[in-house]
């Protein structure tokens, strides 16, 4: 009994080594002693995608895509965002207020909305949303930058399904903001109110 017990492990090890050798030889993967060039059509899908400098998107089950509008060459430029949560005005506003990504900044895109600004969804009536602004918008000197900032917000929120216009308040009271021609308005604004700064 002892004699057979000492020979069996050696036999088993030999069988395992033989099986591993057969498996490796059947993989068909050649080994090279140095790097070699392969044609682009044999590279696995996705490996040739350009690197835009963003971290990989790890969109979970509740993630969605939205479009925000940044500024490039003094006109609005659409930019896609992968965001957490369901699509909607509040989600799109948060994405806009986060500003351009590093990759977008390298492309020359920026935002006219300062990082100190706050915009909150106050109400929705029909296709018009009411947005409550931080005091920055009323204390700002106005001019082209404020027009661009308001245009960014209007374009971003009207990109949400069912939203066609935006009106603005400050602490619940109607406030005047510049339209596309720079004149102050207290009514609802649509994309058509910003023909000179809309996307080219």
C-alpha cells in the first residue's frame, strides 16, 4: 500500500503537465521574441479610438446622456455629457455648471457662466421652465458675456424633451436678463432669441 501511494503523485503530476502542454499548444497564439507591427484591421475594436483626455465613462444603470452648450469663438457649441440620474432640467443644469472638461478646454471651449453662479429649477408650466438665479446675474455688468451665459442656460434646458423656453427669477421674483440683442427681458426666452450666438 505504501509503495503504490508514493508512485501515484508522480504519475498524476506527469499527466497534469502533459495536459497543460497540450492546452498551450492548442491555443494558436504565437510568441515573438520582439515587438512586431500588425495591420489596423486586426486590432481589437475600440483600441484605435482617439484619446480625448477624459476618464473612461463608467455609466451605471441609472446613467443617461445630456447635451450642454459651451462657448467657442464667441458662439455656442454643443457638448455631450454622461451624467448620473434620469434626464431632466436639473440634471442638465448641473452638467452645465460643472464647466468644460480638460479635453474641451484644450479644444478652446469655455463657459461664460462663472463657477460662483447657481441656477435652480423652480417650476415648469407647459413647455416653459422657471429658473431661479443666484445674485451674480443681477450684479454682473452685463454685456456679451452675460448674453452668452444666459444663452448657454436657455439652449441647455431647451435641449430637454418637452422644454421650449425658460424664464428667470431671483428669490422667486421675476428678474430681467439679456436676450440675444443685449436688451433686458423679463419674459420667457427661446433659442430663437439668440440668433447671433447660437451654434454655427
